[in-house]
C-alpha cells in the first residue's frame, strides 16, 4: 500500500481522535475549577477543539510536529530497509525471517507507529489539561490571580477579571475581589480589553 493511500485512510480517524482528545483536555481543565464544559459547548466548539488547542498552546503544537516528524523519519528508514533481517525480526512472526514479506513488515510497523502516536498524543493532551487546570484552581484558591483583562458589559459596566477560558457561547472568568467563577454569555459582553499582554508588555 502506498504512503498516500495510508495517509488518506488515517486522516479521518486521526481527526476524530484529536476531537476526542480535545474534549478530554477541556473537560479535565474545566473540571478542576468546577465547570462541566460540555454543558456550555455546542457542536462547533467540539469540532474545532483540536485546532484551537494546537494553535493556542505552542508547546503542544511543537510537540505534535516533532512527534510526527520523528515517526516519519523512522518510517522512512524502515521502508528503505524492509528486506533486512533486523527489521523483520521485530515483526514477531512465527515464520522464518526469509518468508516474511515486505507487506507484512509495513503492516506491523504501521500499527506500531499509529499506536505510539496515539498514546503520546493522549499523554500530551491529558497532561496539559491536568497541569493547566490544576494551576488555575490553585491560584483561585490562594488569591494569586493576575487580573489581565477588563470586561465591559452591554450596560457599559467594566470589571477587572481573570479569564479562565471561553468558547463560542460563553466566557468563564473570576472577577477581582471575588473567588467565585462567573459564566457570561458572549452576547452580553460589549468588549474585552487585554490590560497585561505577556507578548507586548515585557
């Protein structure tokens, strides 16, 4: 089977897997601050969750790129050495090495690589969701939040907030001087000003 054919078959399953991982990451993150994010999300939030995660978390994007590149390089090396006994020996077939076909070797290593990529991505997403959620929950409990946004409502009332997160329907935040988490519909917000921008205010 050609590499292009394998990629075409994997892409739909791969994206579905990323959607599941995105849901897991968001659920774990928001669960630690007492929010069931699925109750406040629509189908579009769920479908774009993997893209949003990869673009909003540079560390995750870089890790995914490195991971996939590494496996592609290993796969390229193996594809050029399918005939060698040391490559065939890993297949764990009961056949003699001489009887193991190149197609069987390709199939074996494809399954191994897909499994390894899936496990590594699971660790990345779950780890980031758990780590970030735990850090935010601890800051809220200890009053250590940095209020880096000003939120203006439809009645022109402005509040300093710590933004926990948002989706297409709601903002999740903590107001200055209050430990309670507030959920406000996007339609009720007039503007959101970044007062402490890590990239610009250095």
